[in-house]
C-alpha cells in the first residue's frame, strides 16, 4: 500500500510539473539576493521505516500523513538561499508481527522544523530547479497511547535532510513549487506494556516528503 501511494504521489508530482510547464508565461522568474520567498504547500509525509523492538520482536509501522505546510526562504545571493519549513503531522503507529500479534500503539504528533541550505540553478529563468541539504529537528508530542498499552514515549530526534525541487513562474511575483525531501530520522520509543513489562523500540522513520504549492516573492 505504501509503495503504491509513493508511486501515485510521484506520478502526481510529475503530472503537475508537465501541466505547469505547459502554462508557462513569457517572463522570467526573478530570484535575487535579498529576496524572501514564502510558500504554502500541501505535503505528503511517507515514512520509510525500519525498526527493532525488544523483547517481543516485530517491527513498527507508521502511517502516511497529508497536511498543509508553510516555508520561508531567504536569498543570500542570486543562487544561494536558506529555507525553513514549518508543519506538524499526525501519524497512527502500530507494532506488527510481534510475538503477541499486531499491537496498536495509538497516534502521535510530529513537529519537524527543517532548515536547508539550497543552490538554485538558473534563478532568472522561468523554470528554476534547486537542490539542498540541512538539518531536521523532530519533536514528538500529544502521544495517544491507544487502548492496549499503559504508556508510550518518543525521544526527540535530530537528522539530516536532503532536498530537490523546482520553482515555475506563474505570475509577476508568484510561482508554482514542487519539492521532494528525504529526512533521515530515528527515535527511541519506550512502551509500558502493562503485564508484559517495558518494551523498547528503535525506529528509523526516514520519511519521504512530497510537496506541491505556490510561492510569493518579496
């Protein structure tokens, strides 16, 4: 299911790129030193998780979340910018294939501010792709333990973020944006399983983040 969703999301982004390029106006997209570029995106956060659960075995499963996101970019030069994204997502979590079967672990909210340093190719052209790399800090909050376990907690995580995207001019100051990020994110989860005692899980969430939105340059 997850692989199918990932393929559908990639296909949707590709279709949006083709459609956007077909509607390109004649003027160039201006990115230059001192500019602020503010975007509103819709994002799909698709975990690519792996995990180790002791002592009951199995693996953690984290569902996909689709949410709005706001981001801010500042251009130090025409080509180099820093971007900060702000969003929060909610994910259902379960342990599957354990020695006691599948165990629902409730849900948890993630607050993952991500700062990347970007290089923008062809900043004066109608289509301006970019690449970036940076750091992600993920805070876990409002964990709902669900009906099975007595308690659950998640450690704050810091990870590396990689990014690629493109801005396509659609107006004097506006642009269509397509963005892809890979976050390398792992957390330690502590579960109070009642009669079974304490269960520890090391979870690599490593999500793909697919985004599409619009930007305004100031």
